[in-house]
C-alpha cells in the first residue's frame, strides 16, 4: 500500500509539473500515459531532455530550456550567446511559435533518442554552470553539478558527459581562490593553497573516465585545460596547444581569445596581442580587458587605459568592475 501510494503521489506530482512547464512553453499538453516507463531519476534533468526537441535548432533548444527551466533571464541568456537582449527575446518567441504551430509535444524522449538531444542538454547544463561561476551564484553552480552527476549516471558511456562533469568540478575547485571577500582575484594572484584538492581529484577521475572512453570532444578538452590550471606551476605551452585543438573543434573566437592569453604567457604579450587584434568580438568585455592587460605589459599605457575603460563600460558584474577600476588606477599615464 505504501509503495502504491508513493507511486500515485509521484505520478500526480509529475503530471502537475508537466502541465506547468507545458503552459510555460505554450505547447500541447501531455500526460504520464503519453510517456514510456520513466528513465530519469532526476525530474529536472527529465524536463531538460524534454525541452531539447530536435525539431528546433540547437541554439533555440538551449535558449528556451535555460529560460523555462534554468531560471535564467532573457538578458542573462543573451549575454551567454553574445547577442543583444532584444535579439534573444525574438529567438525565444520564434522557438515557442514553432513548437505551437508544429504541434511539437512536451514529452520525454524514449531511451534510443536520448543521444540525439545530448548536445543541447550538455550546453544547457554548461551555461547554467557558467552563469553561476561567473557571477558568484553558488546555487546555479550546485544545480549544474547535480545535473551533471545525474547525466553521468544516466549515460555512463558518453565521454562528453564525463568531460563536462570533470570541467565543472575542476573549475569550481578554485572557488575559494577566485574571491577575496567580494573581490575577484585574477588567476595569476590566486592562492594555490585555497584550491579544493579533493574536488580536483574527483574532477580528474571524471576526466580519466572520459579519456578512457576515447573522448576527444570540446568538454573533454576544456576539462584537460582546467586540470592543467589546477597545477601550481602551469604548463602554458600545453595549455596553448589544447586551446588550439579546442579552437579547431569549435571555431569559436572566444576560445581563440583564451588561446591568446596562454600564448602571451608562453611567448610574451606581443604574441598574444597579435591574436587578440585579429578577433572580431565587438562588445565582448573580456576582449577589451585582455587587450588592456597585454597593452599594459607592453608599456602602451594610453591604449591600455582606453581598452580597460571600454571593458568597464561593458561589465555588468560588480566584482569585475572593481578589478577593472583597480587596473585603471594602476595604469597611470
């Protein structure tokens, strides 16, 4: 009787949550009877897979899921995609309209279709983590890691799942080192003794698992970079080489910017600046902050101050703003 009551309670709860999320997405409602026997132990992960329908472009799947289930605002999602808020709002509306007009059902995919949705699901989890990691929102970091662990349990032979979990663990291991009070501490100034060694070990174990599964995808490569960053003495040549591989896989100018930083550490600021100056990242604040730092090291003070000032105009986080203001004060001229 207890088991039956619990199952009935679970069913009612699942159908209520399904109805709520269906109304948010404005799609045809589905009930528990429309679904196969539940695959998911984690309800939020189940909903993420449900939202990531392959009839939508991957970018639309990710944006819609972040808005509906991830708790991120349209502005936060727009920043993650490096587009204006108005543009992202229009994309979300178009995605909802496509779901409505095409009659795409809000339904959990069967097991054999899960791999078709994994790219979008991983992107959702990673962007939730990034929003928390970059803005000091611990609840989003914890939620992303919980979803990552649930994914690893659901798909134990998928290397990119283990790569993403490894990446999140290794990055979050530096949490205490990244902040001093409310102030952001730059990588070069971080106290290595504050890094969570136990979490680094856990992250490297996940990375080893991904590599054992012959993982060579973007999340595995990023996890390998994060593992090297956890060392007290960083191998910048290896980090730069891995960023080169990641750039090849993703064709991303943001990755190229990160490679420029590693190249500058290995070969000097001139070499890094040569990469930065050919990137077209417009109003991306980290481009201007990086450029300011490299120019400062080269003694080009006036140009460095202009770059820092532009980064400061674009910054939305108070901790980042304080770092940039401090750099401006230090860069006299």
